[in-house]
């Protein structure tokens, strides 16, 4: 099963199994589209890694609530296909904070979470996770 890249707004799946989370696709009210795209990724049932672009997400309470409920309902299925979630944070001090948050994220959702200094570092980390599974 192939993903219809044109139906994705929040995620960029053109480089699947690396999935980019577009900050510009996360405008208020994005949770419904996010859920549909995440459902498509789960249905595909192929392992992938998500990379979050740099920048803080300005998320509404309702979007956060909807995403949280989806993640709670789909925790096991997501952990079965998502090998990791990598955030990009160029600032070294902020990276320490994001790294601490990543540990909590990993515990909560059963998915490896990490932080990279740059896009290239994030891609290298993602490729490393994908290689581990391939071996």
C-alpha cells in the first residue's frame, strides 16, 4: 500500500520511511487532519521515523486534547510501526530541555524520542534507527 502524498498536509511523507512533521501544517484546528494522516501511517503498517522541524508548536488546547486522545487510543499500534520521534533544536541549551522532555515522551508513548542539532543530524539519526531494524 502506498501513501497518497497529496492527501498529507501536516506530515511530509515524500521521503517515507522518514516522515517530516511540518510546522506550517499545524495551524489551529489541525488535529482532525493530523489524526487522519496518522491513521494512514498506521494502516500502511511499515516502520517509519518522524522528524519534527525546528520551532515551537503553537497548539490550541483542543488540538492538544484531540492528539492526546488519539495517541492514548493508538499507543500500542504506533509503537509497533514508529521507530522514533526526533525533534530538531539548534540551540544547545534548549536542546537539553527538549532532551529531558523526550524521555517523558518515550515513556508515555512507547516510542523512542530524541533531539538533534540540525536537519542533517536528525536524518542521520533516523537512518540509524531504520538500519537497526533492517539488521
